[in-house]
């Protein structure tokens, strides 16, 4: 397995995801979205697995501030996501081409 966890250290679900993989002694790479952005290629891969709308946190302050609700174009949403990491629902967990958003231990169990 090649696990990557994209998240924010203070996010409770991100912490639970890290704990899940640590407890099972599964190596993972943590990418702090406050320090490093998701690249366009990574976002494309994640988006094809999950869908762009499932990555966006509609409860975040940024969502309301940027008025994303009114945007229909997925290309524009993608550009906004690339420039505003606070908009992501976290954690985003990747295993190669497979990906999940949020805390999904039932899915991760199937990856082992």
C-alpha cells in the first residue's frame, strides 16, 4: 500500500485517520494542507475517484465567502480548490488511484 493522507493537523477526522493507520502499522505519508497544496495532477486523480463536489466543505467559511454554491463549472471549482485548501473536506486518503474523503475505516479495511 502507498497511503497518503492529505489533511490539517488540528482536524479531528485527520487525527483519527492517522491513528487508524498507525495502529495497524501501515506506513503513510502525511501532507499538511496548510503547508503544501494538492498538485493539479493529484487533484485530478482524487477527483476522478471521488468527484469534485464531494471534496468541497460546504460548511467552511471559505465556501460562503467565495460563493461556491452559485458556481456550476467543475473546472472553476477545481481552480478554486487548488488555491484554497481550507475548502477541502479532510482527510483525503489516497492509496494509488483509490481515494476517500473523510474518516472511512470500512473502505480502508478493504485496502489491506
